[in-house]
């Protein structure tokens, strides 16, 4: 059973390319061999809008035909985008593909799991990363859902038992709305990945920078971390600055790392991490224990509530400096004794 229609959709910017967006409905969430996929919606942007096709499993004995129809819908796409598809939709579909003794593979297209991107880029802003929460907090709309997700399997079982279509239609509309949301969500995520979204704060740039570094896009990650640091306020700016300073140290740019930490320390005055990082840098990389002690003592004056974390460092630095002075005095005294012995040996009898 196949439904399809084209709904108006303005051109997506940035353009996601030839992507098929897929959402499935199943008879359970366990994902084992007894879980069937009974509905799948596939949306693909076309020249005149958004083409949405739905494949429905009218009875379990028609599963091979259902999977074949779904495969044909996915086949033209270069990539498949889902929401949590890497952990659920695709493994269940592959299991059903094997159980139905289908030839080959369901699809060989690349996979984009939008949930992974949401967690990387928006987790700090969301109480949870469900699609409903993402729609409300990221896309900015509250869906008038005809049926909660938890009741969708029951609607299919009612259809199989009694042929009831009322709840089934609501379940299929729920599936259709899910896949349309994925199209808009992907567009929004691409905009943020490119750093083109307006109103991004330090926490947003920090999340983007971390994600880009994890993906190997070092130049983009570096730029995002610099943007986060430039806000010069709050935990996110301090964290971004610390990440940059670590990378500067690895490159051997010790003076640049010290300068950055000093600038941040003067702006984000209540973050003990900056003071400790700079004290370590001065002590171990620049070999300047005296300046490291000055940083620790200044931090104690600014943050007396952090004394337990700073006192032991101050005491150790003081011992280190006193020990160094003692060794210096011993070396000078030894030098004078050697010179005096030399003069006595050289004097006439």
C-alpha cells in the first residue's frame, strides 16, 4: 500500500542535497526479530516542493512487498536521514530484511542520524532530545499531534484484529508529520554547522567547536572556539579558552597560551580553572614559579571561597621558591670558599 503527495516547500538553504528523510512506525521498541515495521514515511525535496510517500504493511504476510516498495523509495537518494535511525530504525529494517529473505541490502546510501547532531549541537539547551522537544525548542513550533507515539502500535493491532481504520489514520498522520519535521530540522542543523545561525552565544559556539574537532574539521572547530572565547564571560567562554590554550601549548606557542589565559582571567574573574591552568603553565612550561605564585595569590584574593583548592598550590610554590633560594645561597657560599682556598694556596710561604 503506497500513498504519496507533494506539499509546498520553499527552497532549503543550505541545500542538503539528494537526501531521503525516513521515519518508521513499529509494533514495539525492543527491536528484536519479533518487532515488525508496519509503516514508513519517506520525504524527498523535489523541484516543486516536498514529495512525501508512505508505505504501509496491511498484513504481516505482505512484508516482502512492503520492504521492496520502501527500498524503491530510498534507492534514488544519495543519503538517508533519520532521527535515531542508527540505533533503531535501520537495525530493525535490516533485521526484517533478513527475516523476509530479501536479496541484497535494503540500501547502500550514506546515513545521517539527526539525533546525533542534535545531541552534539543543542544538548546544552534541551531538557531532553526527543523529537517533540526539538520541534518546540529548536524549530519553534508545537505540533498538534493526532496521536501520541506510545499509542501508535496499539492502533495497528486494532486494525489487524478488527479492521479499525480510525486510529490507524491518526497513526499514519503522526508518521507523516514526523518525517516532515526531519526535513526542517536537517536544514536548521546544517545552518548551525556552517556557523550561519544568528543569535549564537558562547555555549552554542563551544558545542559547535567541539563537534567540528571531533569530526576532524579543525579549521572550523578552531574558528568556533575562538568565537566562544571572544564573549569573555561565563563558563562556556572559559572552557573554550582552556581548549584553545591546550592546543597552543601542544604547538609550542607557550607565550600565546599564557597571553590568552591572562586575558581571560582578567575578564572571567570567578573561574578557578583559568587561574590554575595559568599557574601550571607558568610553573612548568615557562619555569617561572614566582609568577605562578603571584597568579595563585591573586586568585585567592578574588575567590576566597576557593581557598581549599588553591592553598595547597600556594604552599607548594612557596616551598619550591624557598628551596631554590637556599640552593642558590649554598652555591654562592661554596664558590667563595673555593676562591679563598685558591688564594691561600697561591700565596708565598
